């Protein structure tokens, strides 16, 4: 398209009325990109973004902090402490000598050696005393035994089979 004086004046008028670039293009019979390019070359004022609106933002409440488990590697290096039970509240005078409960360190859970030949499949819920690893004989060049490797490694289907 040739941008003659008449087309430029019409573009300036439609731009001043606040029409979108797509609407101006439809009315003038040109593409939206042609309108954007010519408006840029004419140094017309920028259009407000249809995506980014200048709305007064209401402050969002701070997200509630959630307690999470320590990272798995940190949990495996350091045994989880066993906390002592809280002492019951007594209304009468306590006996002269009460035994003090001390925390007992949990025995470290076995973890497959890095580069070892035992399965690294996690079993149970991390952070609980029953959490452990499979430790069966691992496959060559795989971190899992044959049973867990079948679960972990799934063959990608050929999409051409699904094509109709």
C-alpha cells in the first residue's frame, strides 16, 4: 500500500480517536502491522497496552509460611532427632527427683552408596522413621533394580501409531 497524504491524515484521525491498531487496519483495508509501522514512523503517541492496564493494585496478603521437610540429602546426612515427650502438668507438688528425658539420636538410615550397585528407589514417606530405600541389586548403568527401573523408565510411544 502507498501511504499518501489522504491515508496518513485518516490514520492520524483514527489514531486520535483512540481506535485499536487492528480496528484502524480494518477500516483502512491494511494489516494491523502496517498501521503499527506507519504510526511508529510518524512518531504518533504510544497506544495503551490492552494487556497491561494501569489499575490500582490491591496489595496481596503475604503467603502463609508452610513448614516443609528438610531437603532429602540434608535429611540423609543428619539423623532426625527424637524429641522427648513433654512432661505432664501436675497440680500437686512434684516428687523430689524426677528423671529428665533426654533426646535419643536415631540411628542413621542406610542409603545406597553413590556409584554403588544398590537400588536408590525411595520407599515410604520422607521424614518418617519407616522411610528407606530399596537397596536391591541395581541394573548396570541404572540407579534402580529391574522392578523399579520398569516403573521409572517408560518408553516413548511413536506418535505415528496414533495418527489416523
